[in-house]
C-alpha cells in the first residue's frame, strides 16, 4: 500500500509539472506574442489600400445622367449631374475602387483626371459639361478591368465665344 501511495504521488507530481509548464508557456505567449518582426508581422498600414479588381470580383457598373438631360440635351457651357455605381458579383457595393468617367471631345467633367475612388455605396458622382454643340459619348470605366458603361449626351446651343478674344471673333467671321 505504501508503494501504491508513492506511485500515485509520483504520477501526481508529473501531472502537476506538465500543467504548470503548459500554463507558463501560455502566459509567456500572451505577454510576448509570436516573436514580433521575426515572422514578418507587425503594424500594417492600410491607409492606401484599394479594392483590387478582377473580372470575377466585380459584377456590374451602372451610369445614370439626369433624365431631363437625356431628353432635352445640355446647353453649351452648362452641366448635368451623373452617378456611376460599381457592384460586386453578389450585388453589393464595391468601395475604394478606381472609376474613371470621361467623354469624347466636346465634353468635360469636374473630376480631376477623370478618375475617382468609389465611396462606401460603390458610387462616384460628378458633373459633365458641354463645350460644343453635337452628340457625344460619355462613359465610366472601372479601372483595372474591361468593365465600362456608355451613354450619349446631346449638347445644344451656340458655341460660347469669349467677347474679349479678338482672334475668336475673327475666326467666327471667317467661318460665315
């Protein structure tokens, strides 16, 4: 019976040692982490992170221009609001994606360089302006993919001539 107690005591001491060692290792990991920079981890800066586009990760790109603009056209020198919205394959919005909206000669936009980053709703908005009479294509494209949507905009009215520009007046006289 005494040898039975000694064996139980020895087994009990070994179990306590294993439990105590495991507990010590866990506490050590909690306070020191996984070794910091040794694994390539550390602080990451996501301030410049953008959505990475693939044909599979984007599902749709839509473009709407003020409906009155489509019916009557835009007067030369005036503008009309537009909204481009990018959706993923599941129909949800794609935020932080680059979308460029531009058009043929005769149109311009208020976006510097024509490109912007989509907001949390997957949208980019701006104003398209008419510079000369005619019918022009206006489009938005999800940069990094071939996804693009196009509409036509009619610009109406007489070309704007700067009254202080004598060369422009002379050129206009030569035409007529």
